[in-house]
């Protein structure tokens, strides 16, 4: 790994030391001394390792796409180790495997937890869980910038006019992301306070929303969203991680309103309102639309939290929405709506071209000036194929070790799409603490795979399996 890789990882090691320091201050201020030693050790360890990597001397060379992918993967493996330190050194006597599971779940913004009762946790540890999501969300966005060459030109155009990034452009865009990410987190925190949600809960939930994570500071979200008004506002705030992070920035600061920068978000607006219409007209049988809205926005943003008043008939629908996901440049996961839309449009045009050979069918997105080419479609198709293969593998493994195909299939989808289990998928009482070592290891592996662009698996495989 070259110097850039060491610096990249060290930034997040140092960010863990910052959050450790904040937790120490928080613990002293509110007299929460039970786990304070754990954050002191975390601060010292992350600071030493971060500085050691930051100043490590290594020859600078041009970074290949393979090295960039390796750097991102190393980060997803090593950073959660440091995050797991406060769990392991806490008073709750948690095994290292469970600590690492909780850390990867938070860092990948998945939200699976080994804790059965959040009320029994120290407030500082609850805050630590939410912080791990926040760090993981920004790591994911930085990684998209680092791996920008993996994506097709149409999706790149939603971010930049550059075809590729050098180191300076990567730093510039990353700094912009950090500012936007932090400002949006602050705005979410303020709005949640305005609607009369407890300050501590608002802080945790703001970090959960912006990162599309699944950790909440209570056992059930219903204890916080105790009115329909709160439920509706919270549901709308979840869209922050559904649309592109750059949407607000482009609307305010983009001088020449180039539609290429808004193409995907325009499609997502249409998609969202279409879902609202369908759910309100056809699926609102019990007149509980605020509850349905929460589940809807939570699914499309890949957050996954919901209350318990959801009909079992809608489980499959919400799982489909999880698979589709949100924007390319958001913290949500999923295959992405624009990819699925493009695949369907291209396939229909191919079929129609055979039925009507004299007609010319243009594979062009409505709000974009660029046609879809064959390489773009091939990438989209490969993403779907890799998802199916991964889902098959994880379902097979979990079924063999846990003997429940239905639960294993649902958990497989949620794992790859980094979405927390909840009542709207029929998995509210699913216990990760009782899983065997191999099942937990499998889930951790696929949580990381789900957070990395699926096409990177093909690139890495090609590198090591086909030397030429």
C-alpha cells in the first residue's frame, strides 16, 4: 500500500480518536464514569496508530484502480477493530467477535445489533454506536470519490464534469463532502429538536439518518415518534440519505443549471411520488398513512427502522424497495433505481427493435443529454447478477446453520443492502447474539461486500484470476 493509502486510513483512525475524546468529555460532563476508561484507551490507541500511518514514509506512485479498491477494503476491515475497543473494554463483558460484529454493523451503516435491550446500555456507549455510523457514512462517500473510475459516465455526471480524479481533485471533493455531510447532520439535529424530540435522541438519530444507519437510542422508535406529526417529519428527514448528498449544494450554488447534475434526483422524485400515490390509494387500508410513510421512506433510504404496526402482506414490497435503494451519491445502498430503470428501458428497446426493425429506438434518459452505451448496461447487469449470487450464498449458509429459509432469505437481502432488521420485514425479534461464529462471520463479510460497489468484486477477481 502506497503513502496515499496510509494517509487515507490514518484520517479515519484519527477521527475515531476525536470521537473518543468527545465521549470522554460527554462522560465527565454527565458523570458517566462506568466506561470512561474504554474511551481513554480508544483515544490513545487510535491516536498512536493514526499518527504512525500519517507519517509513514513510502514512495509515491500512481495509484491503480486495484490499489484503490484494496485500500477501501482494508479500511472496512481495520477501522471497525478500533471502533470495537470501547465495546470490548466496557462493563458488559462482550466477546471480541460480538464487539467486532457490532462495529462492522455500525461502520457499514447496517444496524444489526447483538444488544437485546438498549435501555441497559450506558448513554456514552449508545452515542458511540451512533458515532460509528456517522464515521462509516462519510467513509462510504469518500470511497465513492476514490473509486469514481469504477462507475459509468452517466452516474459520474451527477457529481462532476471530470472523467477521472487526480489526488488534488479527490481531496477537494472529499472536503466538500465533509462540509455538506456535517452541515446536513447539524440541520437534522436542529429539526429533530424543534419537533420536541429529546436532545440526546436527536443527536443519535441525526447521525443515523445522515448515514442511513439502523442504530437507534431506544428499543423501539415508537417511544420517540409518539405522535403522527413527529412520525411524518421524521419520515421526510429520512429522504436526506435517499437523494444525492450534492442535491442541496447544486440547487443553491450551481451557476449553470446543467440537468446532468440533477438527472438521477429528478427520477427519484418521480419514483418517490409514484410510491406515495400507490401506497396512499391502494395500501392504506387501516388509515395509518403516517406509519406507512415511515416504512416507505425508511426502506427506500435503506435505513430500515419502523414501528410495529405493519401488515405482514407488505413485507415483500418493502424488501423490494430496499433492493432498489436510493441515489448513487447518497449513503443509501441498493442496486439503485436509475440502474434498474435503464436496464428495463434498454431491454424493452432491444425487444421492440426486433419487432419493428425500421424504427429507431434511442437509449437515452429523459433528463440527460447522453445515451446509454453497451458498457453501461453491462455494468448494470453485472451488478444485478452479483447481487443474486451473493444473496444465494448468504441465504444458503444461514439456512444450513439456522434452519429457517424465510428468515435467512430476508436477512440476506438486508445484509447485502446494509439495512437493519425490523418489524416491517417480519424480523423485529431476530437475535444476532444467538448466531454461531460462522454465521456472524458470514454476515460481517457480506455487510462489507454490500457497502463496496459490487462491480469491484469483478475487478478484483479479474486481477487475481486472470493475470493477463
